[in-house]
C-alpha cells in the first residue's frame, strides 16, 4: 500500500511532521463470502435417490485472473451419485477443473475484469442417494470458498432425511 499524508502549515513548524502523530488506517480488501445458500429439495424420503439444485452466491471474489477455488462436500449420511452440472451464472466467468471425488465436488474460477472483485452466482445440480433411517436425520452440505487473495469462507445447507413410511402390514389368517 502507498500512503500519502499532508498537513496544513503551522507558523512555528511549517508543514513538517516534527513531534506530530499521524493516524493512518488502511482498509484490507473485502474477504470472499458465501451467501444466499439454498438447497432444493431440502427434505427427502429415506432410501431414495433425488436430483437437488444447490445455489449460492460467492461475494467479493478477486478478479485478478488467479485461481479461486470452491469445494462442495456432501455429508456422509448421503452418497453423491453425480454432479450433473455446475454453472457460474455471472457473465464471462465459468466453472473450470470440475472434479468429483467421493462426496466432494471441486471447481475453480479465474475472473479477470476491470473490477477489483466480483459477486458470482453458482448453480449446481447433483444427484444424491440417501439411506434408510429409523428417525428423521439432518446433515449439512458444506461449501468452502478459497480466494486467490488468501481469504476464505464457508457456509452450509441442511438436508433432511425423513423416515420411510412403513409398508402396510399383511397378516396371514390360519383357520383350523
């Protein structure tokens, strides 16, 4: 950072800073932030496979043509079957290096504009299987963002797994 200080002249010392103190505050660049996280559907029946739309905004992403990374972690209470599509809906920015490894999805962006930073909107369509559960279960999908400026943030969306409805009971009647 370059800081310039000026002082109004005083007759006894002129414009020199002798025996004076100067307060300088420097604002750090805005840190990357994950916001507006939404998962649809957010509640599913146990023992099913469902397509989900996960959307979120990544605010203050450095537009410095350096790699900014994102990771979406599907909770261990579910199984990621596929990442069907990951799209950055901000003009002239696209998801790159999409990788699926177990229950983790990673991708990068490299925004390069005249702006210092950008706000990105991300949409991911994923197929997730959930097991049979004996009681309602919740699990968090976690989103991590690491900006090229060294800042990071995380946020989560909750997936609720509801108990599978019991099948109707069948009885055998034995006559003697």
